[in-house]
C-alpha cells in the first residue's frame, strides 16, 4: 500500500494549518496555491483563544505570534454617542488559559507559510498552481487537475483532497454546481491601518456606532518606544440594495476621501475617527459577504474547510479561528480513523451543522447584535445603558455567541487537546 498523501487546494490560513497538522501526525501533504508568491496581504484579524491553543499545540508560540500581532486585552461596544454599551476582558485577562491575538493577517499568513516550508520542505507548497477540478478514482483515491506556474495542465493523485480554496472555491462549485450565488446583505466595508496611539487599555477591540453605521478599531502591533503602534480600522455602512456589491470589487484600493465624510460625526474625547482615517495612506473597499450553508462539506474522499466550507461575515472575529479549528479537527479525525473517507465523515459530523448555524448567526451581526438591540429599544441614544439593556442581558448575549463559536471559557479551559501530544495516524505509528 502506498504512503497516504493528502492534497490541499489552497494555501491560506486554513490550508497551511492543515499541512502543519498533517506533518505533526505523520501524514504527507502537498499544498497547491494559485498565487505565484506569498505576500503579506490584508490588514487585521483576531484569533480567539481556542485557535491560539491549537497554534501553540503546533509549536507556534507567543514568541512567534508577537512578531505579527499582540494579545488582546478587551472587547468593547460603544454607542454613537460615545458611551459604553458593554465591555469585558479578553484572553488571559479574562481567565482563559490561552491569549486572544490581534494581528496583521498577511504577516501571520507568511509566518505559517515559512513554518510549513521549514518543517515540510520547499516542495510542500506548489505556488502558482490552481486546482480546477477533481475526480474520484476506482481505488478510492482522488485525482486533481491543475494548471501550474508554467501554464501547463497537470494531474496529481492523492489519498484525500481538502478544498481550502476560499469563498470562490472551485472544489465547492464542483461539489455543488447549482449552489446559490454569493450572499450580500448590503454592508460595505473600508479597511485600513493608521500609525497612532492605541485607545482604552492599549489593546482593546472596540466596536463603535450603530447597527447600520459603525467602526471597528484595534491595534495589531506592539507599541514602539514612543507609544505608537499600527491600529487596524474597519469602517462599515449599510447601503441601499440597488448599490450592488459587484460595484465594489474585491479588496479594491480606494481614496480615503471617497468615504471618510460618512464618519465625520465620530468624534470623541478618546478617539477622533476622521483624524484617524485621514492619517491612513490607503483604504481597501470590500463587501461583507458570505455563502449559504450547505448540508455536507464532504464528497467521499473530498472535503471542504475554511471559507470554502463556511464563509461567514467577520462580525464575530471568528473566520480565521474556525479555519484553524477545521484543520485540527481534520487531524483529530485522521488520528482516530486513518487517512480515509471515514475520517472526513467524522469531521463533517462534528462541525458542519454547528458552524453552519454560526454562519447564520453572524448574518444577524453576531455579538454586534447588541447594537441592534440598542437601536430597537432607544433609537441608539441613551444616558444609562443599564436602563436600556440590563447588565445580565448584555452579558448573556455575548456569552451565547462564545458558546456557539466554541470559545466559551468554562468549556475551553478544561477541554483536552484536540490532538494529544505525540499522536500519529495508524499507518504512521
């Protein structure tokens, strides 16, 4: 019998984490990435403690993570009047056994890529190679058709195929040829970074504004000796249905002046949003989009993960975290069941239904849904938030999201490792 070999379509955060996981449990893996070179693209993301735990179990600790971000200390929602709606500590300061990290997505992506190359070797990631289709072979294995960096059409055979090729996944499109188009709920986002002093605790994630018109602000680097750091910001606005998200393009560079005036009223003694926006060199416009849930992520020896399986609104800071969890649960299933379709079925049974519910929950604004409640009960204006939404109700609302997203502290801190130290798949023992 030939050595098990897992093919991974897509070298994003999920695909690279899966490659590291498979190496950890003794399984050969090859990643096919369409981009010709790995560049630090994107701006800020948050990794929840459940995902950071998995990275640490992979040997990627705080020394490495501190080079691409910093531990988050607080999560807060603030109304358009500048008054606090809800705040709580995060990560270690909340009592988790692992930190939450705010980081530069592109720098973290490159960190994962370099770790894969160092551990698996330079041939483990085939850059400039796009998987266009798959075929089930008579012996139960799978074959993929790719176009490589030279433009040649080539085939690769493997034991399993994992589609980690993002929201535009060709693997998912073959699995579900009649799937609905990408879903857009009417929200446009403008993303950027500004060098400035951080607000509140110095490492706070702050959602500010209303349910239809808000900012998200948090630092993604440690401060320099002068106290200046890189602060990530996301400006969001719900627009008229006729606008059409297709007009926005994908992560399209735009001038700050094309949207900054929409946030002129966001001025407070603790944060001047217009000044923050003007201090940024560039912004990127993107629609807030996701895909409708599907009944299963698996087709025999083929499985989806990450955005290919469950693209979701970024309202809960959970997209990248869930991709990491996907990779680890896939590894856990292979340890228990081998590099087999049965392992993919177990992964699907564990995650597809609950994560599909999380996708729908994020459409309802995730934890930012508190802003919706404030609007419904007082139109967004209040003097005392306790008279609008009692403290226990606010805490329960946020706690419910943590439970759904898999990082409730009372469960996470006592959970055994997803993959025990030294665990290998049966054929690799």
